[in-house]
């Protein structure tokens, strides 16, 4: 089993999640939609000061890609350090927490540490089963290809992997780092996975996204992100199966692998291009058991990746994804019990 060590490579924005239950007035005050993901702007400065003062505020290690590789590791349990993770943090208390949490999760995290900017945070504003995420990237935005990814010792870890996963969020930070990893995967016929991550990525970072797309072997997204992506690309359809098909057929660099597109739709069927477009029902869950949907998408990807690194069939990867998401939505934040109960 040691052969699985460092087989999964992830790179993204390591953030400390600050989550609290808020009310509609709080959302309105800061102009937030109940279910959204945005980057913090000046008007959100006060939000971070206010959310930490609310009762029952929780701190969890977060960041979309980091969440997913942690879940993959949790699903696999052994060996440790199946996943390598790169990202940028500050030299501060929050940075130390992220390092400690990565270690506890048995993820092989190699952070680029700098002291210009503090460690990034993400405010998760929970109302009912909705969550509005506001990310203040700070240090996460300071990742530098030439100062970290290009270093021989780090690039060796990249070369060791056979499955790569980077959330679309990282396009706002270092698209040249993404391209370097994507091209490596494509040249070596390894598997490069990406996520549409949020509507704003397709809207405002369409150019870097489409530069990476020819290298994407597996593309993840949810129904909202898929619809925005389709609109930005002028697909002229809002049928999710049709969008998946058109996305699958976008130009591809490594023709040895047909692109796989996987769109989740909350409690509705997951849509995936398994040769043809197929619907996969999610696990049933009582509405009352849903504590917090924050991290459900990340968990789905993490479960999926855990099966993928073991070279399981696509259907099995989706089943593992559905299991992981089902576990995570019963808990606050992207947290999990000690062991999975998955066979």
C-alpha cells in the first residue's frame, strides 16, 4: 500500500474557515446571497470582525482543494500521506493551525510561507441549510510558481503523483502554476481534474479557465456553476445533460483520455458522462439530518478521488463521492467522524 503515498496531488488556497449561524439581516447588511461563494471586498472587512463575535463560532481548516484531499485521505485511511498539498500561508497563528490540522489529517502539506500577508480566512455564513461563503484570500493569493512549485524538491512531489486535482478557485491566484501541472499530467498521460468551483470563476476568470480546459480529464461542478459556464460559453441550453455533453466535447490535448464531466445537483441526481450522459441518484437523507451543506461539494470530490487513485471505475468513484458528501452534510463545516463506514 505504500505505493499510494503522494499519488494524489492538490494545489489551492489554504484557508481557515470561520463558520457561524447568522440571520437574514446579517446577509442583507453585507449584501450576501444565502447560497453563494464570493471573494471578500472592502465592504466585507467588518463582516470578519462581526462574525467572530457571534456565539457558537467554529474554526476549521478549509479551502476547497485542501478539504477534498483531506476527505480522500480520510476515505482511504492508510497509508498516510496519499495526498500532497501545495498552497500559501502566513507566518502566524492561523497558519500554525492549518499546519497542525493538515498533519492531523495525514496530508503531506508543503506550504509556501511568507510574511507579507496573513493566512487566508473564509467566513461561512450559515442560514438554515444554506451557506454563503466569503473568502479573504490574503496569503493564499501570494502563491508564487518560481518560489515554490518550480523548486526541485517540490516538483519531484508533483512528478510522483498520478492524479491531480485543483479547484477553479486557484485560477484567481496562479494560473501559470496550474498550467505547469496540467501540462505535466497531459504529457505523461496522468489524470488532471478541475472544478468549476463558483459562478464567478466562469464569469470573470473565463480566459484562464479555458486555457486550462484542454488539459482537463475530469471536470467537476454543481448545477449552478454548470449553468453559468454554459451561458458564458454560449451553449444555448439549460439542460444539464446537454451542458455535460457539450463540455465533454470541448477541445482536448491528450486524446488518449476522453474527458469526463461530473455535475452534482444537491439532492437531485449527479450527472456524469460515462461514455453517454448518465444519472446517478444520491443517497437518501432526511431533511432534518442535514446540519450544514458547506463542504458537500468538496467532500463529493474527495470521495471520488479516493476511488480514482485506486483506479476504480467511474461509477464506483461517484458512489464513493456520494457517500462522503452524505457524511459531511450531517456535520458542521467540512469535518468528518474518525473512520468512514464505507464498503
